[in-house]
C-alpha cells in the first residue's frame, strides 16, 4: 500500500471506514426485526452470492460478468439494506481471498455502501421488504422504489470503482466512469429483472429458497455456456495469432510485423477516440492486414521486373485478405477493414479507389501504422529509416496518401515519446 | 430408410395421435380439480409458452440438443393434467416443425408429434399413480408429493430420450444401450434444470392471483422465458464459436497449403481430408467427443511444421516402404516444429502432442524420445495420412481398395493394428471400399 499515491491511499482507507459506519448504523436500526429470520436470510444469500460470483466470465476488453448483481439486488428487495450489507461484508473476503488486503477492505466497504444505500433508497421510496412484510410484493406500490434503488446501486457501484481507477491511473474521473459504465450499464439493465423475479419467486411459500434455487439453475447453465464461449473466443484469437505468426515466420523479413502494427494501431486508435466497441475488430484487422499477400507469394518473390498482370494481382491482395479474414473472424467487421487498408484519401489507392471520407477510420489507422513500421525496420534491400525521417515521410503524404488526422495523432505520440520503438527496443533487450 | 426404422417411426406417430384422440374423447376432464374454474385462458397461456419455448433448441457442446419446451410441457402436465398437456405438446411441436424448421419431411413431424404426446401422457400417468389417483393438483405437502414430482419428471425425460435415441440407434445400427447412455448423460443436467423451472412455473401459476395481483401471467411468463432465453442464447454463441473455430483452422491450413506447396494438387486439402478420415475412425472406435475433436484438430494441423521444414508429401516411397534417412529426419523435425507452434495455445496442448508423434512408426515402440507414451490418436493420424498420401499421389494414385490392402500389409509394423482395423471398418461403413474387403481385413491382420 505504501507504493500507492497519497490521494488513492486516503480513498482506500476512507471507503472501508464509511462502510463500517453505515453497517453499524444499519445493524442498530434492526432492533425491532425478527433476528432468526434475518440470520437465515444472511446465510442463504451468502451461499448464493458465493456461488453466483464463482469463476465469473471474463469479457474480451476487460471487466467481468457475473450474476452477483442480480443476487444482491434480490437480497435488498427481500431482506433490506442491513442483510444485504452483511452478506457483502462476509462474502468479499472469501471471493477476493487471493488479493492484497487493501483490495479486500476497499471492496467490502464499497459493496456495503452500494447495497446499504440502495436499500435505504428502496425503503425511503416506499418499497416493501418481501420477507418482512405480510403483503405480497406489489409493483404498483414498490415499482418506483425498485427502479430508484437499482439506479442507486449502479451509480454508487460504478463510481466507487471509477474513482479508485481514476486516482490510480491519474485519469479524469468522468472519462474513466464513462468507459467503465459503457459496458457495465447494459449489464445492470439486463440483470436487474432477474433480481426482481428472484424476489417474486421467493414469495412462493411452498418452495421459498428452493424456488429461488430452481429459478437460478438455468442461469448457471447459461453462465457455463457463456464462459465456454468466452474461453473459445480467447482460444480462437490465440490460434489465429500463433498460426499467422508461423506463416509470417516463413518470410523472415515480415517477422513480428503484425505484432508491431497492431500495437501501434491500438495507440493511435485510443488517441483518436476510436469507439471501444469496434476496437476488437480493428486489432484483429491490424494483425491480419497482410494475410492476403500469403497467397500471392510467387509474384511477390519474382526476381524479374513485375509486369502489368502481376501488378493487377498484387492490387487484389486486400480483397483476398478480406475473403480470408471473413472466413476466420468471430464477429463481422474486420474483413472490410482489411479490404480498405490500401486505399488513399486522394482516390489513388486500391482495390476500390475509395476517397477520403469513404475510407473507414480503422483502415486509415492500420495504413499509417503499417507504413510507419515498414519504414522504421530493416528490410533485405535497405536499412531502417530513423524515426524522424519516417514521420516526415508520412507528413508529406498526409491528405493524399494517408489520412491527415491519423498522421497528426502519430506525430503527437512521437512528440510525447509514446511511440513504440521496435528497433531500439531490440538493442536494449540484447544489452 | 431401414425397414425397422420405418416401422418404428410410423408406429410412434400413429400411437401418439391415437393416444391424444382417445384421451381427448374419453379422458376424464371432469375429474380435474381446475375443471370448474378452468378457462380457455389457461390453455392459451400454455400453448403460447409452449410454442415460444419449443422453438428454442438449446444445442450442447458435446453434441445433442434440448428443447426448452420441456419446461412448459412439464409445468402444463402438473397444472392442467396430462390430457391438456398432451394437446399443448402436440400444438407446440407442430408449430415448431412447420413454422420454424421449415422443409423437414412430414413423417418426421408426425414422429415428433407422436413421441412428445406419448411422453407427456406417460409422465401424467406416473404422476397419477404416485399421487394416489390425483392429477393436475400440484402441491408440496409431504415426501410423497416430492416423489411424484421427481418421478413424473424422470418418466417424461426417460420417455423422450428413449423415443429419440431408439430412432438414432436404428438408423446407425448401433446398440440402443450405448447410444442411450451417451446421449442421456449429456442432456440430463439441462433437462433437470428445465424440469425445475417447470415445477416453479406450475406453482407460481397456481398462486398467481395472490402473488402478483392481476398481472400474474406476465410474471410467470418472465420466469419461464428470461432464464431459458439466456440459456439458449449463451449455448448458441458457444456452438457458433466452435463452428467458427473449426472453420478458422481449415482456412488457415488451406492458406498454408497454398502458400508453401504453391497449390500442388496432392497437398491441397490434405489437412482437411486427414482430419475427416482420422476423426471418423476415432468415432468408429467410440472414442469420447473430446478425443475425436482433438484428433480432428490435429488432422488439420499435423503438417503445420511445414512452415519451417517443408516436407513434400513423401508419396513416391510406397514402392519401397522405408523412408530415406534424410526424409525421416525432415519428417521428425517438421513434427517437432508443429508441436512447438501449437504448444503455447493451452487449449491445443493435447493436439500438439498428437501432432508431435503423428509420424512415428508403430514398431518403434510405445514411447517417444522423452519417454512419454505415444497417444493412440497419433497412430490413427498416421494411418489416415498414409491413406491420403497413397490415394492422392501425383505419380500413381492407388484406388481405395489397393490403399486399404497396403495399409493392412503394413499394419503391425508401420501402423498400429487397432488403428488400421478401425480405419478400414470406417471406410467400409462409409461405402468407400467394398464391404468384402473390410470383412477380410481383420483376418488378414
């Protein structure tokens, strides 16, 4: 913890303290309620939370997905803030048992605040707690409370995490929150109905807890399938990487080229505010932008001067690349990017001769990254160019050969010393 | 279609329809506890739910599929009794087959309708017996009720699985027992979860007025539809991903073949053919779905080491069975390199090992250079590769029958007997070679 910055340290201490205070207050308020029933609720939801949070599904661009939110939400509606907060405190150390202690205390505090406050909002808005009220849950009566407390839950939870992230990475709070909430928001929305239904099912007197368990069983199978899907996606990516690299290694000079191009393309895309939702497609296309060349090997390796037919064939390689990428990609999007990586803003590119605005930004990013890396690395027929000459070359082509704002972004990266440096890094590694 | 299968399919179809007709005419509807206050709305609710959920065929990773309609039919059997549940099942099955799976032959639709009606009626019968003569009265007061609920779900499950797998066994000429156990084990967990939802829905529906005040059907529908949709969607994604993965391997291997061998006729499609042949032989031996999959992937990828050490398919050597020293070294290295390329991918660890040993001679012993056991899959790959090499040779391709003769000659020395035997049996079943030859093969060994 001593390595962390002072504001972050203060935040990581403040959250558990606030959580502890809230928990104490909530517990004192419980005086008049049936204790046995509350303890029963804590035990049941503790088990459920631990099961629901087991091996969560890892999402492709960071973040995780689990049923824990739906379970927590149901717990609030059924038993109220105090039980939900106690479940959070008791489950967090077990769920994060492999983490450093301050991560455990922070998250326990964060969950207590989230669930406690969401529960208080529910109560304040007139919501009835299913287990403690004699009447069945009525949407007419508690509907507004359900929605308000769900919103509270999502806001507090996402902000608590975003503040820690922003302090840690010294980024702006609102920007960090927006990126995080971009994928968390829809997830809350999709899971919230499951929380409400769980509370409804709980009311079934013949079954009670068994009913909730029966309701959750298909969801666990669904989670299992989603996990299989995400794992398979990962494997797919690893396989494509390993096999294309093996194919690349066949031509010694392009070795690692696509690694560097995708690394640089990602930096450019982040700087240009490229939408996070299309990032995966961009990176996939960057990795495979040259794959169409593999089948043109005989022409490319020709000793004599290329004739017109050869050129016509070469100009087809992005289209060939599109065909191959379309066959191997998980989600559509990368193939058409690959097709456009040799287009130019002035319309002199190939294969379609597109002009400025018609060219996908993703393709323009890859074109610049590709050209930059090609110029700054050694080839059989010439030595690597120094960075500044390559930059100057790109700047000359801005607006005609390359998209101006992408070149501009590259120059900015260079000025801030953030360009990946393939050549120099190799020397450093050998030193 | 085989005669026995035809007879069976028609029998189930006719029996199912007769059973529904008989119960509709003479079934004791008056005895149902809900008959007094039962309205058309209840039946309509279950029909709509049944049609909706029966369309969700949840595919499963290791083969097989489960229809989410199972939950509705079970709930309906518990709440409305077997006669109306059979009616709902018939309508939902008809709807799915006619509206969604367009173009399937009509006798299949009849068969599907027949077996779902029989299964629901059988489950209803079990419930009736176990509940001591009561139907459509779902309650959970004592252990006998629990037994009736579990017992009738088991009958519904068992009867569905048996009806379908008997047809599969007849079609494949395989023993019912092994087909049944293999398939039931796969679908049991999902069907158990769906039966749980069914029970929950029956109870919620019964208590909908006190619990949900007026908009009960909407809540019950959500409890049915939301989890099953998520399940359906997740499973579909997973299955689609597996298909994409398979296609990716095929595409990249084809790319390698065209790049490195410049499209030589005998090598294009070699990976895919070896994959298909070897995995079919593995299937023939009844190997597990995981093993068959590993063998198929290894078939695609077995020559990936070509990127570093191109081995032309050594097809000229079938006159003199031995490889030259140089060829043998090359083969060894390209198998090792293939292994090194694949090893970093955790998922393909077993595939990498299969690739590493795919060129080993059987008489070189059961152990690799590091003392590891050479997997049987590698033996199958060796046979499949040899078969493809000699039948596709650019110089003098052998006919399938001659190729099999050669494999049989080399079995026990270059190739594992069991691998050759399974391979030849598979070819005979696929009618690639004469059945006679296949009968001879085991004797020749």
